[in-house]
C-alpha cells in the first residue's frame, strides 16, 4: 500500500465534519481552508501540489505540471499536510464548506480511481494523487455542467469528497443508463461512460427550467448524485438578496423586521 492508512469518523447531519485519526508520523492532505481544528503535536505544512509519491519523484518540472493542472480546475497551487508529530494518536478535523454530506471513499475498493467534480475534494490520506481528468468527448467539454475538466483521485487510500444536499449512491449495471442534471453529478468510478445529451423538444429546452443539456451515465460502475449543487444554492441566494446589496431580489415585502426598517428609510 502506497498511501497512509487513516481512521475516521463523520459527525453532523446537514453541516458535517470529519475527524481523521492519525498514528505517529501519519499524514493527511487537504485543500486550503478545509481545516476545522486539530490536536496538539499536529504539524501543519503547506506543500506544492498534492504531495503524492509520484509528484515527489517527478522532479521540479513534474511538480510544476501537476500544480499547473490544479490551476486549470480552479484550485490553489498549494495544499496543506497535517502530520502527527507526537507519540500517540492525534486527531485533525475538516469541515464541509456548505450544507451537504461528506462522502468517504476507499479508493482500494473503487479500482484505485474516482472522477469527481472539480470542487468536491476535501481531504485524503497522503499518497492519494489529486489530478485532472480531461473528458475526451467534445460534447462533454462544451456543454457539461462541470466542463470537460474534472478532478481525479488516484491511489489506494481514503479520500473524502463533499457534495450539497442529500447524496444518492447508485451502482449501474452493464448497459444501464442514468440521465442526470449536469450540476448534480458528484463523482463516478472510472469505468462509467459519461456523455452530454441535449434535452429533446424545443419547448422543453426553452421553458422546462432544467437547462438544455443533461449528463448520461452508462454502466457498469458506481455514481454519486447530489440533490443540491452549490451553483443552484448560490443562484437562489443571489436572487433573494436585496438589489441594494448587488443581488437580484427585492428588499421589501418579506414580512420580516427588515420590512419595518424599509418604512422608516423611505
């Protein structure tokens, strides 16, 4: 096994956090800003890239290429490692960035690779490679809700992925097809065939409210679907925000105390 072996517990319901237990000299790597808290004797270090074994042995050009790929997905050039520098077990905690669920994934049970949306990765055992998955089909590239660039997590250790709302995990049988809103796809195993199709019918496309394109996932393989993509949540928050604050909603008529203040501000 190339990855550090870590134990974990997930707490909470709609706003979850994960507790990672580290033995002496064990390390977990996480995205910047994911930390919630950590025990004493946990050594925190910012590294270039993901700190995976392949990246460390590939020289400076390999590290630059790996970090550059992370920029393509909108992530930082740097990640943070947390190492137990003490003599006993220590804990470090990572929190969800918005309401939803944390999905633990044992990559050794998932053929060593998971493809996920670009902002889903939360943390993983050191040794898990966080890279870029380029979709080869042109339709996915131009019309996919997540674009043709997605993240890939490779290795044989534990990884933690975050998604919005409730999570539906489904195992697709060979030849079985599932059609999904492009923003609701969280992750899939590497054997799932992924493509983009156009919604049939002009009226459905223009007035259905579900967008013009959806993803088709063809088995065999396993997929994870989220009920509340962050983009959908953000658009509703923006629509409800007062116009005076740069939102698209209204500042009056909500029936709250704010409405009383509006009366005096006229």
